[in-house]
C-alpha cells in the first residue's frame, strides 16, 4: 500500500503534550537556528545553545531533546513531530523537506518567515476577538449601572421620592438587584459560552477543522490558499532540484503546506501517483493548483527545467498571497470598525435612555 511517512502529524515516537507554542516564539527560534546553520554550527551544538537560553521551559525541553537526538544521528524533523503543540505539522514538514533536499538552512529561514507573517496577521483577528469578548463582559454591568442610576433618580426626585435616603446605599442596592437578575446570570452565561467555544475551537484536535473552515472565509481563505500554494511550489522546486523522484517530492512538498486541509488533498493526489507520473499531470489532477499553472510546469518538463517553472509558480502565488494578506487585514479593520460603531451605539442608547428618564423626573418636582 502507499507509504504514510509523509503525513504531517505522523510521529515515529510517543507524542509529548506541552503548553501551546506561539508564532512569536517560533519566529525567534527558527531565525536563530537559521543563523547558526548558516554559520556552519552543527545542529547538536545549536540546539544545546538555544536550550540553555530559551525563556520557556516547554521549548527548552524540546530543544534539549533535539540536541540529544541530532547528536545520535536522528533527524531534527522527527523531534519536531513529537511536540505538536509547539510546532505545527507544516513546520516539521518544511524541516523534513530541507533534510531530504539538502536545503536545511533555507528551510529554516522559510519557517521563520512564515511564522512571522502569521504573527503579524493573527494580531488582527485576536484583537477583534478580545474586543468583542471584552464588550460581552462589560456592557451588561454597564446596563445594570444605568438601571441603578435610574432607580436612584426615582428615589430622590420621583413621585414617591424619599429625599432623606442614603444615596450610596440606594445605588448599591439597585446595582446588586440588577446584577442578581437578569444581568448577572446572562453575563456569566454569555462569558462561559464565548470562552468555552474559544477553548474548544483552539484545541489541537480541532486543527484540521479550523483549517477547513478558514478556506471558506472570503479573502482570508484566498490568503491561506495562496500561502500554501506558494510554499508547496517552492518546496517542490527545491526537492526536485535535488534529484528526488516526482512522487516522493510531491508528498514531501505537501507536508510543508501551512493549511492542513489543502495538504491532505495534495497527499491524496500523491497517493495516486506512480513512478512514471509527471508533476504536470499531478498538478492538473490536484484541483488545488490553478489550471493556468499546469502548462508552465509542462513546458518546464519539456525543456528539462522543472525547478525554474515551479519557482515561477511560487513567485506568482507569493504575489497573490501578498495581495490577499492586505485585503484580509483591511477586511478585519472593517469588522473592527463595525464592532466599535455597535459599542458606541449601545452606549449612546443607554445614555439617551438615562437622560430621557432623569430629565422628566427631575423637572416634574419643580
């Protein structure tokens, strides 16, 4: 049957669960690794140095393991596969491609660049999420406070006013009453639903589901597709240049794609390939690579320069990615503006409601 060694989540040894890694930490880590490798420092020494200085213990554990494994002749990519919380599958896939094709320095630099792009982009949806989440928590108590102010206004200026009442006590009692029902329970429920949904959605086992859903989001899905295609074509070009057979090169390149859903579809095409299958045929059959890129690879095969043809595809996809990245950030900004506008509208309604209640109540005592 078909080999499964190229599955992004395949692990030759037992998986080690840790705290979740971050794009920021991976950007710094792989940037330093690329510098070490380019300077000619052997991997075991590089990992030893990094493990002694890394601020996070769960990263130090993985780097210590990497130093030990590479000193024994094992591959770095095998260590990365053991720590899926720290290193997403495409990182292990990119490093594996670098090991297979003899371009580990460039592969490490590519990981640093990709995680840095991801870091810069993910700030926008994360900021939007926390802004929405914060308003879900704080708007209901503001409604309770507004209700308490109306109660205090009635106590001092209403038809059944009690001028000698203790203002702070009335305010506290009215606020507490509003918080006990319905504001408090609704706030707790909405907070629990939002936080629980976020926790479930960000679990490791939901990674494939997240990547599939991402492809369906307008603009952002195009960004993810262009990024994965650019990575695939670049890796395929590099491993093809190393003389690796098309079927093996295809599966190695699929493992380096950031979007797991697209990587899975590419691997399914790779399973159907045989030793005589040309890369242009696989590209036509993939349904992932745009049709106009097929002739480029076919012409490259005709003139004996497939690597340059694939690099052309990678460059074109990288340009598409840059445009989609800018559009996605602009769209996030539009959503953020709408949320801010909604918050100001809700605040304005509460203020208007308070004054339309207070002014007639106070003036009626004149």
